[in-house]
C-alpha cells in the first residue's frame, strides 16, 4: 500500500514536472539547410517554432516571410529597436490575438543579387554568385522549399493553412507568387511591396510604353539576370502582380477570389511604394475583391523601414490566423480616430464582409462606451449572401471631455469560427478654443519650436501663446463662422490641414489635402477655403472637412507667399516674396498687380474687421517684421519687429458673430430661406434676413420636436445673413429649422441624407 502511494506520488510529480517543462518551453528560431534540386545548390531558411513545439504532436499552419536574405525578418540589425518577428509573434500569441504557427524566413538572395521569387532568364550573368544556382527561384519556393518545410516540421500541409507575406521586394514576391500559384497559398500580406506598374507604365509619367524606372533602368546589375538585358518585357508582364490580376480570365479570377489579401504601404509617395500599391489595391476593388485593411496606408508617416514592416506583421499575422481558423467575417482590427474636437463628431466608415461562399447572418453590432455610436446600412440583422458581399458600418466618435478614450464594437454573427468579431476603438477628446476678435495671430519658428503667437498691431511685438507640437506650419487662417484657427502642414506628397487651439497653441491634424506643399490658405466669409502654391502660383478651392480639391487656375504670380480675403468686399488678395500685392479673381485665378510693399521677403497677409491689411516680411532665419499694406497702392508701412523668427502665417477673426455671415444688404422684410443644398450631407447653408435690429434665434429640431442644435442666438443688426449647419454627428432623416425673432417666426424642413 505504501509502495503504491509512493509510486503515485512519483508519477504525479513526474506529470507536474513534465507540465512545468511544457509550459516553460519558449519559442525558438533555428536555421535549416537542404539541397534544392531546382537550384542545384544548398539553400538555408530560418524557422520560428512556437512555444511548446517539441512537447506536442500538434501540427501548425505556416507563414512564409519574404524579403531578400532569409535572416532579415529575424535579426535586429535593420531596426531602431530590438523587436523582431519572433517578438511580434510571441506577443500576438501571449495576448490571445493568434494561435501558434510556424514562420519561415525564405531565402531569395545571392551574395550580390536580389532574386524576388522569379525564375531568372539569365542566371549566367551572376555565375560567380554561389546563392543563385540555376536561378529557378519560383520553382525552388513552390516545389523544393515548401516540400522541405512540410517534410521536416509538423505543418498543416494544405492550401488553407499556408500564407505568404513580405516587405519591399519581399512584398512583390509574396503578391506575385500567390497570384501565379493560387492553389499553394491562401492568404497574402505585403508591406510597401515593390510592385510593378500595370503594363510597366507609370500612369503619372508622360508618353506611353514601358517606363517603369525602378525595374527597367535602375539597378541594372540586380535585375539583368532576372529579366535579361535588354529587358524581356513580355516575361516581366508574366511576373507582374498587377497584370496577373487585372488580365485574369474568369476561371483564373475565381481562383484568385479564394485568396485573402492584406496589403499595406507607406504614407509618403516619394519615400515609399504607395503609388504602385494604390494602383494594385484599386485593381482588387475593380475585381470585387476586398483588401482586409479599410485604409491600406499602414500608419501616418509610415516609411520604407523595418520598424514599419514589423508593425505590418503585427496586423497581418492576425489576418493569416483568421484564415487558418476558417473565420468568414472580416471587419477592421482597430479604428483610431486620433484627435477629435470636444463637442464635435468624427465618423469612420468601414466594411463588414463575408469571405466564404456560404451566407453569414450578422445579428447585431454593439458599441461601447457611449461616446462611440454605430450606424449600419442596411440595418441589422442582415444576411451577407456570399463571398465578398458586404455591409457598411459607420462608427462615430463624439468626445465630451479631454483625454484618450478606448472602446469596442462587438459584431455577433452566425460565423461558427468567430461568433463575435471585435473592433477596437480609440480616440482622444481635444479642446479647441475659438479666437478673439481683433487679435492678430501668427505661427512662428521651425522644427520643434513652432508656436502660436499673438502680434501687437500697434508695435508688432509678438508674444508666445504656446507650442503647437507640430514641426512645420504654414498659412494660418481663421474659419469665420466658428472662430477656429487652421494652418497647413505641407510635405512632399500632400498637405495636412491642422486645427489649432487659440488658448494654448496645441494642434492636431484635421484632414489631408492631396496636393503637396500648400503654403497659404484663406477662409472666405461663407467658409469657402482657398489655397495657393508658392512655387507656381496655382489657386485651389478646398473642402476643409475631407480635403477634396477643385482647381481654379494659375494666378501667374511667381513666389506667391500668402493670400487673404478682405471681409468688407470679399476680395482675395495675394502677396509675393518680391513684395508684390495682387487682387486675385476667385473664379478664374486671374491676378492684377496693385503695387509693391517695398519690402523684400514679404510673406503672408491678413485683414481685420475694418478691412485693414497686415503683412510680415523677413526670412525664416530672421526676425520677422509686421507691416500695414495699403490695398489701393500696395505700399507697405513698417509697424515694428515681432521679436520672432520665421513668421509663417498670420490671421485675424473677421466675423464678430459666432457662426453667422452677413452679406451687408438691407432686406425689405423678415425671411427664412430654404437651406441649400437640400438634401445635404453633412453640411448645408441656412440664410435669413432681418428687417430690424434685434435678437434672432435659429434652432434645429428632429422630427420628434427635440432640439438638436441652436445655431444662432444673438443680437443682430438689420441685414441678410447665413450660417452653416453641420449634420455629421446625426443620422439620416428629416429635420426642421426655425427662425424666432420678436416680430417674426418661421419653420422650414430639410433632409439629411447620408
């Protein structure tokens, strides 16, 4: 009896020891070498094995990671931090975002040559490179490498449990390979893949024919062994992901639709492959295939570096795992609203779609906490009939207090592999204090010292209000109907419209304008926003909400340094670096020279309520000076030194009534006009007339009579006025607006249609 007890104790102890060993086993990376019949040489690859691999008989799905050398995903050499793909995979598993999987760092590299998964036409041109062999790299990957991995490691060796991913040329490899071999991999990711233009032609380049500079002209030593020299263009097209996708036959396209695409790219056009990836993702959409990322720009400011490649992998490994599990419902992993002004709302539109051929019922979508709300079209419950059928969901964030707020959207469905799909939400409430009437504001400084300043219109002296937190700002302007400060943050590929808090100078990105290096902006009294380029004097009209642009024309002004609108007559003025002062036609951009300030390096301009024009002069390294400008002669009069270097924008609030614009006409009667446009989404203009001076109240109600918003509640002189109503935080439907004065009341109907 004692022996049995003792034996049981030993057995129990051994069991606990084995369990402890099993639980203590960590993931590991090893290198495997084997002889490749296709290449005729020995090749190696890196292998990530998940925690506990050796203590089970379990089989695991596999993700093949491409770049150039097999070690690049697994070393810290190229990163600004010590987080490699092993740490990314470990973290995802530890946090329950993925299960266990095997990762393969596949070599497509010789000592002196990139060979991105293509069977090379001229491997003899790199005969001295021992990593090339016979140059049949596609055959090596599809046949030799996958077979060796499946025979050496416990993999789930089928299409549904095999994915490909890559960075740069590795992104080209993964995308091209999966399209050419849709029965081998079922899920593909690519970060900033060096994809080839469709038909090797950059749509933005002049002329026709083959003009893909990177692949045809640059790096000839790299690409001549792959595509021959002179280039074999038909062969390049056979290995071009864009051509394979766009020209696919109906049968081929059906097989491609069985795949899942997770394409992301960098933010800058000149520093990344954003333009090529934009074309490829648009081709996916044209073929009715959804990329899993609603915004394929990986992150604001993302560039072509390994840190961003690892960030991409932290998202796409989750997507690959969903495929391995058989998840059919797709929704964003997360939505970041960034900074949103308190009391306003920001809307993120995304798709929920079905990956599978069979129907899926979406039962409900619940959002929390209450600062986040949802709108779905069609309404729930709703059946997604088949593959890539989708529904639109709008997540709305309306912060009521300062600070970061996280939340979730929980989507329940009949998808047995994932009955509840969670979308993580985040956003930050941001306070914006409106400007003070007759205060002249400016932005000053370079790099980390950009600040909002207040300029004394009598002496020119500048007083710092606070740092903006943004490294480069230009073209300050104030939106008259709200009194809110806006500026531009220009970069190489686009320009960000930035909102600034007049109380402390803090700022955040508001929208993106798809035009680079906008130097100055000016709001008209009706909130129309005009933008000018200093390099060529081109004039645009901008929708500040979404950055949509309308080209007006060329002013013909060389070095157009600033624009501003006179509130008395709504005339657009411009100033040039040479000191020229111009009147500019807002309809066709035609410019007429008024005169010259007499000051070189004249930059930026602003008007006060009385139509008095101010300007600044001085370079970015000099102390800027404030001047008055005569609007009839252009002559400048020095006010004084600001004491601040590089004033890059000035503005004054030109409307003393919050939200109201007057046309300075005396009406014949009280009236409330029909809003325009109607129906609207989300902005509409409401105009009314006051026969006498007095208090006017303009209120918006919903169909139940509940007050939605008070647009105006002011003492106003006789005249005709208009105000903009923003319905972005409201749902579609019928609304009413009412004008109330002592002598007159009227109500009209309007329709918000989203």
